[in-house]
């Protein structure tokens, strides 16, 4: 079955003027700041002008543990938002802004796909309104001011060996992971080892996503810790007198971006925090604006429910004060077949031929992961809806196998064909979500602020991941003690681990039990407002593959982009 490329579908979409898109939500033109014809900033004045709507339903889209190819959460999020409008509901979609690193690497863009995508896709995936560049500039300004402080005498007594602030760039460049700066003469800086992360991994990005206002962002930027003195005292951006200038750089970036789907449904695109070491959710500001002008707000959480959804519940909702009414778990035939352990899925390579054959038994063999992720949603008192993201290569018997598993767990389930059919293909899903969202709310956080950091880590490890316990390397244990002593113990935790398994080992599929979560290091994002234990090797600066997507991207004689996917 052939289908037009995402880029062709995007270009064939008849875009509405953004004033008309905003009008669907009751947002006046005076609150829009246009960036060309395809995107506009929404003024933060909307938070004061728009009345609060306590009846708005709040829906998060997550997934079972994905394959390296991803299982279509963004496409499902967009398709659900479109389908709700077919049911007569006023809906708004809220998603993260894609990083250009993966766009030019293996993953490609993150605008959704088919007839359920955010358009224009090239605008979304490339620069948009410059928020990524603002985060990069603000982050690196702090790095420059830190280095200048060292060069000018280091009056704060910062220990060069305990500096935690690196630099960032929105590209996949493995050669920048570990570098030495300050080489040359005495006037060229202080030589020391450091490195680069990708911009999505910046704490400034996490701050942007979790801030509730411009003033709140300014305070969070000031609280960010860049390193420690020789006495072990934390040193902040405020102490370096850098936070004010950073806030100036971020002044426009704090405003959400308005776009539209292939069916002209309003989309708020804002922030793009890393899904492994940060919380992997779009911004609090965007969701708070959307909740005041829509019947349904549909947002997406990165990776599986053990990661993005857990952080949505325990970090984002803790900050925003918004309470979810339902959660969608995206499941695919190929992901459940992969969790059977009978096939190997590799990013950038075709699926094994045998995996495409009709085999519901393979689906059932991998169903333990779906069961556990349903349980992970219910741990937070939220009603789960399993969305079977249909692929043309699937068989109805395989969809039926997923349906049987979900219904046996008491979850609602729907087959969704939004990729091929747009909103009409997700009507069954939308109806199930409406039913789930109308159930009495019972949302609960997994742990209180008052719990100590080890208790928070162990609660997530045992209840969400299925671990038997947690082990701490000496450096991690010392860091936890230090954070508690410095008054950071009340912060939530954001566990950095692989997204390819419920465990910390990417090779353990399904729903493994009896294993121990190894915490090798613990870092603090004090400005963003969370502590992140690191379990396993986390790459915060990706590299390019043998044949990166950038090789196929070009511009034609008419100035049109080609090869973007």
C-alpha cells in the first residue's frame, strides 16, 4: 500500500490563518505574535485574560516500552486531538518541539506522521521560532561567565574539579562529548576537561518546560547549580550574576508556539526536554493556557509509561497543579512482538521479514510489558486507554490479541488508523478517552515531597520498574547525602535509564523482575526542580550513524526542502 510522504502530505494541507486557529480556542488575535505564516507565539497575557475552565479534561499520551523505531506517540496524540473535534469537542494538542540533532540523525523529525501530523513539518522540525537557539545561547552564556569567573580570580572559590556545568549544541556530535577548553596562553582561559551535551539535555530546557511564568523562570535560572566550592558548597547562576542576562535571552522563548494539524486542530508546541535525563514533557505554560480554552487538552509524554508518564505525573503535574483525567497507552504489534524476545529491532534497518508475518502468538508472548504499563498508569489513579496504533502490515488477529490482553486487565482499548485516515481513523479511540475521562478522578502522586531521596528512588524502582531493590555506588550515595544536607531532599526524582526496557538493561524485554536498579551517579537540576539518579550509560550527546538522515536532505531549484522525514 503506497501513501504520500509526510512532507508531501504536509505541503498539500490547506493551512488556516493562525488567527482562525487561535479563534477556535477563544484566543484573540491581540494575544498572537506571528513568526511568518506558519507559527505564532502566544503572549503570556493569555494566562491572565482567559478565564480558568475547571471542566477541561486533561489527557496524557504515553506508550508501552518502545522499540528503537518508536511506536507513534506523537502521531497518536495528534490523531486523538483531531478525532475529539469530530466528536464535537473543543480540543487542543500540546507537544514538545523536536531537536534538530535527531532530525538530521537516525530518528528523523517529530511532527507526527501521515494524516495526523503538525504542519508545516519543515517549520516544526527546523528552527521554528528559535526557542532551541535561545536555550543554547542562554546555557552557553552561563558557561562563558563561569569560565570568566575562574579566569578573573575565582572569588567564589569554585573547585575546578567539581564543575558540573557543560556546554550544549543542537547537533549530534560525538567528538564534543569530552573536550579540553582553555588551551593556549595565559589570556586564553583556564585549561580543564569538560564537554558538550545536546541542547535538549540542557537544564535550561527543563527550566523552560517547568516554569509557570516569566518570573518563575527567572527564579529557576538563578537557582541552577554550576558546581561546588572546595568546601562542598553549591554555586548557583545567581551567584555568578548570570541569571538575569539568561532570562533576557529566554524572554521570548517562554511563550508557547501555536501551530496546527493537517485538519487545522490547534497545536501548542513548546519546549523539548530530553526524555532520558530530564522529564521529557512539553511545557507547563502551554498546558495551562490550553486548559483555559479547550474541552480537552491532549499532551504527550516521552518514551514508555515507566519514564515519560511517570515523570508527567510526579514532576510536571506536581509543578503545574493540573490533574490528568485519562492516559492513553500506545501499543503496536511490532513492539509487542519485539518484547517476545524472538526478534531484534534495530534503528535505521528494516524489520525482520518473519516479524511481519501473521502471528498473534508472538504478540501474546510479549504482552507482559503491556500489562505492567497499564498497571503503571493505574498506580497514579488514572484511567488507562490502550490505543492500538495500526500499521498496514498488521493483521486483525494480532489486533484482537492486544485487545484481549487489555480488556483482561480491565482497560479500555481501541484500534486507531489515524496515520492513514486522520481524525476519522481515531474516532473509536476518542470515544474511549471521553468515557475514561468522565470517570471520577482519583489522581495521586507516587510519593510525597517529604520522603527522602532514597525512598523516592526505591518507590519508583520497585513499583514502576518492577525491580527487587536498588544499589548505590559510593559516589552516588555521597551525592545523595550531600543533596539532602544542602536542602534539596524535598525535590522529586527523575531516574535516568534506558527507554528500551522497564529495567536499566536495554536487553531485558517484557516485564523483568528480580533485578536490582544500579545507581552509579546522582546529579541535581536544582533550577528545574528535580534530582536525577543515573543508571547505566546515558548519552547526553548523541552521535551520527553510518548514513545519517542529513545525507538525504537537500534543497531543490525552487528553494523547497527535500528528503526531510
